[in-house]
């Protein structure tokens, strides 16, 4: 992403912060996996959103109206030995030259320098309670200023969370962000199609997971947006199943929930299909019910429609369908009011999508479900999960888990399905899998 995009975001943030105030946000840290091995580094989404700086041990400072420059970056100094062992890093010169910081200082000197920047500021915006080290350091810097009150300096009088401002900005995707999300979606779509093509009894869930990750990496996207769920048979009834170790069996369904990350932006797709290539009658009946709910929910996605409209229609369709199939008994309005459907459909219809797979942004404003607006991206993912030990339903339904998920962009005139390339009708799934089994 071009630096001009990050500059626009910083300008917007500082306009909202206002002169006389200051904002701080820290980078992610390197986390130890075991002994001398670290987890792969992934930058804090809020920090990256404003800076594009993809290194640990950094602190971004924003001071609207500061004569010497409004954007200051504290980071690691360039170290030739570290560069030899671990690769290139920006250093102080790179922070200003390549990342457009107006000024840069060594992160090791932050205690000496930052308290001076906080002097005479009214309010400090920062991610309150999210970074214990920053919480602790900020109290120390403010205490230091207070101890100098006889010199005429004044400490900030108010601490405020930066997240309401920053997360509202992140909720609305720009053209540059959508380009990355479309790329993540495109590659994820291809990976799901590949998984369908390579699926057959006798393979293991982890082998299908490997097929997906292989395609993502071969396409240049080295990170998954979240741990892949590859759940066959009854495993699909565990919503966040990630063991991915069971052997695939004919007669079972396979639920795959997997997506790529492209330059910190996520895709999130779920498909459920028969390992044998053909749905059984009970599987087809439940699957079509979930698909009907998803299609109806997607039709609700347009500007000025409340967030919960898609969920409500999915609940209505699924509850009616469960009564028709005999899994629930009673009057539909009463079943919905009493939330009886939740024993089989226990989650909501979806979530915001962006730099985080469960992205930031409020779902309600002033205690009312917020209305959708162009630029928002969300998932639509109804599901049905019939536990194997559910004694209240016929045996033919037990152990079946189904979820269908797509990524939806709200446009000026309606919506765009970013992940539409993965088959999801029964006919299209069976045709794809039959064709590939014939080729095999």
C-alpha cells in the first residue's frame, strides 16, 4: 500500500484528535514460542493502519499542530549485526525516509523524550488497557511531569481511548483497502475450490489444510487470516474446531472455514460439501435450508438497512425449516421468541471484516443497531449444527454440521459478494466434485 494512504489516515486521525492533544499507539511485540524460537511476527492492526511500519519495538506519536512535525516514530536504531542475522530494518533514517515520519527517535530513549512531548497537552489518546507496558509507562511519564509543576509545566488532565475514533475509521474501507481484500478473497476462493477438487475418503483433515495453505503460499500470500477449520463429520458441530486430524470418510460432510491474509487484510470463507461428492438426502435438506437462509440474508445487505436485519431473516427461515423437517415442534413465532433455534443455530449471522478477521467497529450506536453504509465489509454465515448426542431428533440428522460463509461489501446501490467464486449450490458442488473424480 502506498504511503499516501497512511498519510491520509494520519491526517484524518489528527483532525479528530484536535490541537492541544496527543495520541500514542505502540507496535506489537515479538512473542517467544519456545526457547530461542519466536512466533511469526504480525504487526498490531491499529499501529499498521496508521503507519505501515512492520517492525516490533516501536511507538507512534501524533501531535496535531506541532511545529517540528506532527508524526513522530520511536523505533529501533539500525544495527548492522542484527541486519546480518535477522534481515533489514528501517532504523531512524528509514523511519523518516521510507515511512514518512516527520521525526524519529531511538525507542531506548522514549522515557527521556516523550514526557516532554506530553507537557501542556490537555488529553492523551491511546489504546487504554490493551498494552500493559504502555499503560504503565504513560503513568510514569505523567507523574514525571507533575513532579515538575513548579517549573510551570502542566501534565495532561485527561486520558481517553483512541479506539472509538480509530475503529470507526477502520470500519469504512477505502479503494486501496478493498484492492487488498479482493486479492485475499480471490486467492482464498481458489484455495477452497482446490480443496473440493482434492477431497476424497481416506485423506486426513490436515492434508486438506495443507492443500489450502500450499495454494495461498504459492500465490504469494504467506499468512492465513486465522487458524483453518477443516472439520469432517461430527467435528463440524464444534464451531472452532482446529485439531484437523481426523480421516475423511464417505458419507460425511467436510466443513472448511479458511481464508488468506493479504498485507494485513483478511478473507473469511466457509463451505460445506460431501466427501463422496454427493449429498445424502438428510444432508441435502439441511444444507439447502442453510443456503436459503444465507441467500435471503445477503439480499438484506444494502445501505440504511439495520445490521440485525440479515440475522433476523436467517433465524426466521431456519426456524421455519427446522419445524418443517421435524427438528423443532411448535409455533414459529413462539420458537423464535424463546430462542429454541439456538440449540442448532447458536451464533449470529456474521461480523465485520478487515484487518482483523473479526474486525473492529461498533454494531450498535446509541443502543440501536447501526445501519449499513457503503464501504463496510461483513460476513454472512448462517449454520446448523446437530450434535451427535442430540436425543431429541431423528438419528438421520445427528452429527451433521453445516456453515456457508461469504464476504460482502456494502455498495452505494446494494452489495458485492467478494467470495462468489466458490460453488455453494448443491448442483454446482456435486458437478464440480463429480468432474474432478472422473478426471482423477
